[in-house]
């Protein structure tokens, strides 16, 4: 059993810290450990009795409620991104005073903070229309920011970058954009893979706050090395380094964000102002009377336990009598509520401190319970496929490229590229190579991966060789047929072809 008990003031590996030292020190008179039966689970012939040593640690109800309530975060995502659409400056702060405060922020941060109407509009929007919601977000940030700051500091990234997660996801670890960017830091699949964020049918480490924050810090530092400017690093984080480089060229070599801003994509043009607006609101929260929800204690204790076999969050919630919603919040990277097990890889379960002790004290019994429940389950759990696994998809009646692309979370152009398709025409039974990004669709496809029957299924197809053709160019026209396949089914001893030759191009 690997039990990693965190002892520093940050959340999530674990999410938060232990309770303060004075809360952990027991009264000497009541220090005698007493083993008690906590609860009994009885299902059919299986009886599971869990025991533990009595503990006095209690979970603060306000804090727990705030942590698991993600509804506002999901709404605030759109608020932040869409607030620049309002063309009217809405403000409850005199413009001259705002200019003074922005100048003060500019002097003490590595960002180029300048007054402009767009920035004033975003700040005014939140002061006037989203004050209550922002207070809730400020309360939630007290849970995440200590970990953000520790990670950013370790990688020499300005601590103010913690506000970037507000703009990206409104602190929702399971946020997912229309284009597939996922997690607190909104990583696309390819960028996440560059920074070792694993994605499979069970796990998406882009939704792991600790792993994704580490990846975001590394990526931001790399972008800073490229542009030598933190504002441009922010812009590149949103739209990609290529778009920022194009904007610099189109602006005549400008490297000041505000001067090249009009050459950037529209979304990126509003991205940095949104970041700076959140920076201002947090730095001047007291002056504007923000009163974030503050729990009685800002310490929240969790342990991480390395799993020894596959187990589901449902099993853990039931045997430890922990709210499943809280477990899902503490373990957001397990997409299907399944904590997998692989011999050469470590997966950890994060539990509230007092529940981790219960788990450790009853480890064998809990795994035995999980085994029996899985054995009795009517449906087999899906194989832990990787999101970069290749599958063969057979075209069915009613399929078209757009529908297939949507099903697997990929682009139509990608399917064309993978299969050397020049147009959009498909035949029933045609085999397509797909690299799915929607891993749930991947699991479904792998379990039902049989070619669709068609009237042409057993019909041999021929190709008439044209001048300039080669086995390689012909194989490119027929996905699933290699050069060796062509040589084998046509009994060719070499690669030489003559115009007018007829070649079989179907394995049947």
C-alpha cells in the first residue's frame, strides 16, 4: 500500500492540506485509540463490515458544498469569453481612478497593463452584473490557487498566471470547449500529449488539476522563451504560436500586445483583456467590496492511495459512505468513474483524510467487495483503450463523413487525410482508418467492429493501370491495400507495371 500523505499548504495531491496543527493534536486524556464498527454492507450472501479507529476530524460542510458545486463555473466560462461583445463601457469606477490602479498593477507585474476601453468594459461588466458570481469564484479559487502558485513558482512562471485558469475554464476541471480543449487549463489533445497528459477510455489527465497545472506551467514557460514577453505568451497559449508570429509580421514587427492586437484572431483579441480584468478584480477585491464565501477553515485534508486493482468510485463511495459527488470532484480525471489498474503505471485514488484511514484499515475487504460486484455486473467494463489507438471503421448505411467525424470527435479533413480520400463519397462496407478522440465512441466501435454487409461485399474490384502509375500510387487510392497486398493478390514478382494492366484491388 502506497499512502502519500501531503503535508504542505496546497490542494490536490492532495486537494488542499491537512487541518491546522492545533486541530490535529488530540487531547491527551482522550488519546486512547478505540476501534469501532462504522457500518455494515450486506448484499445477497456478501456481508462487509468496516471498522476503523475513531477520529475527530470533520469536514466543513460549507467548504465541501462550495467545492462540489460547479454550476456557476460552467456558466462563467461563457461570461468571461463573451463579455467583450458588449460595446458599451459599463463601469462603477471613475476612469481616472481605474487608470491609476492599472498603472500600479503594471509597475508590479511582468505584464504590460495599459488602460483601454475594452479592458474597462470587461472590468465594469463584472462589477455591475457578475459581482455575486465572482464572489463565489473567489471562494473556490482559495481551494485551487495555493497549488497553482506552488507549481508556477517551481517553473519560474509569474504567479499572476493563476488567473489564466479563470479565463480558460472558470475553475471547472471538467470544462470542455466546442473544439475539444479540456480541463482547468483547456489543453487540446495534441498539446496535452506533448506534456505527457495521458488520455484513454478511463482517464483524461487534462482534467487532473495537478498534472494539468504542471503541464500548463511548462507550456507557458516555453512560449515565453519563444516571444520573450508574457502577454504574447498568453496570446500564443490561446491561439497558437503561429498566429502570434503572423500578427507580428502583419503589424510590421510590433511586439507590444496592444499594438498588434488587431492582427490577432478575434477570440485572442479579447483573451488578454479578460485575463487582465480578472487580475484587477482580484487585486482590488476589497476596494470594490467583494465578499467571497469563506469557509470556517481553508484547510482541507486528503490523502492519495495507490490502487492495487481496478475499482470504481461507486464502490468506494458505498463502502466508505462518502458522497460520490465529492469523490468525483477529488478525482476528476477518471471519466467513467473507474480507477484502472496497470502493472507498469500508477493510478491514485484521492480521498478525504478521514476516509483514507478507513480505506487503508479495510483494504483487502474493500477490494474483495469490488471484485464480487464486478463479477456480478451484467456488463463487462470496457478495455482501457488509448485515445491515440487506431481503429478500422466500416461504413454503414446512412453514414457520411460529417456524421462519422462527429461520432469520433475528429475532423472531416482528418478522415480524408488518413484514408487518402479526394472527395466525400463513401461506399457501404468501405473500411476507414480512424484515430478517435472520443474514446467512448472508440470503446463502442471496438466492441462492435464488424464490416457492414453490402451487395458488393464479395465482388472483386479491378484497377486499370495508367501511364505514370506505380504500386505505391495505386495503394494510396485504396485504403487498407498495401503494396505487398497488391503484389500478393496479383501474383507479381516485382514492382514493374505496364499501362493497360488490370490489377485486383480487393482482398476478396
